[in-house]
C-alpha cells in the first residue's frame, strides 16, 4: 500500500498570514524522508493554499511521485502540461466549498473529462479521476481513457455506527469493480489514524492519499513522526 501525503494545509497555514513560512517544499522533503511514496497537492482556481510557484518548486524537488489535483479547466490543463507532474487527479471544484465535497459526475461531463484526459496523456502525464463509490461512475471512468480512479472515502469517514459499515462496503465494491475494469485503484478523503485501517486492507486499493489528518498530527508531534505513524497503520 502506497501513501501519498497531501501537503495543502502546510500552505494553508502560510497563506493565513501571507507569510513566507511554513514552506510546502520543505514539508514534501520531510514526508519523503519519513517514507512517503508520493506528494499530493491541489492547485485550486482561487489559489487558497498551494500557489503556482509551489507547484514548480515541487516538480523540481520531489523525488518520489508528484500528484496534482485540479479541476478539468483549460487553465489547469495548460499549467499541468507545462509543469508535467507524474499524475493529475481530476476533481470537481466549487468556489464556496471548504474542501472537496464529492466525486466527479462523469455522466454529465464525460466529453469534457475525456478531452482533458487525452490532453494530459498526450503530454505524458498519468490521469486519474476522483469519483464516488458508485457503480455508474466506475463504469463510465474507463470510457474517458483514464487509467486510474481515486475512490472518495469521505462518506465512509463521515458516517457513524452502522452507516460506516454500509459505506465501507460501497468502497469495497467500487474498488473491486474498478480493478476488474483494468483501472488502478486509489482512495482518499477524510481518512484519519482512527478510521484508515479498514480501507487500507482492501486488496484492490494500492494507494491512499491523506492530508489533513497527517498535517494536524504533525503540528503536535512533527511531520516525520506523523508520516511514519500513518505508514505503520497502512503496513
């Protein structure tokens, strides 16, 4: 199981004061030293945390794998094809949301998504789609040309009691379906040190992208320790 560490909220702290620190690139280096298999950032249209300069510095300095989450817009595709991260994960984006609230609606936007996937792949960039654990979305994902999907684990993370069992079963079914369709299966959103293990043992999921929980713990115990503790849970 690979761990991608999302360092967006290192930049959130910096942007709160429009200061020069903390530096996301330094956080990426520490996460890699602690054993992270990749670094994930979300370049939002409103640039609320990660900035364009961060992305370019990360491309120069990340030695594992750089995954950039972004909306399927011409602006973002132009940036991606210039910077050339190892992978782009296409996500829905709404200006008034605090964080990503759900997966892509591939059925409604299939032509646009397929076009963006094609442009990314022509530039030599892997394309993944952030989707809900819904059979119809899984079925449509392969038709876009994407080679990977990241299953939204947010509903599982937010659920309580028996609802969590139901949501976990949906993630398991979606992972199985995506794997059978020949897609690489990733997961992420809302995962913490207390809820990650049931998702980590799903055999079809090969990578989890986790940010807020790791950065939150890092404030108290340091980033290297926080990353190592998460890796231990995935192991």
